[in-house]
C-alpha cells in the first residue's frame, strides 16, 4: 500500500493553521500568528510531503508557494 502524506494549510487574516495528514489521519498540527507565518516550502520540507492543500482568505496566490 502506498500511503500519501499531505500538508494542509489554512491561511487566515490573523492565524495560519497547518496540519500533516498521513493515510487520512492528522499526525501533527501547528498554529502560527500571521506575523510568524513561514514560507510553506520550509514547512513542507520538515516532513516527506506528497501533496499540499491551501485555503486562504488572500488573493495573492503567487507569494504563498514558490516552486
């Protein structure tokens, strides 16, 4: 069986919430204030990440994730 690890980020006006899901279960989550929000590439690099799901109130999508 090939499990996938997904990183989910909910970027709000005052808080950013992130969670890693492994085989449909949350294995870790973090809450950051907007001032602490790190580059999602750095956060994704903390664990093997197969997919990234982003929800954001911002329309500035180009600056959220850099390839």
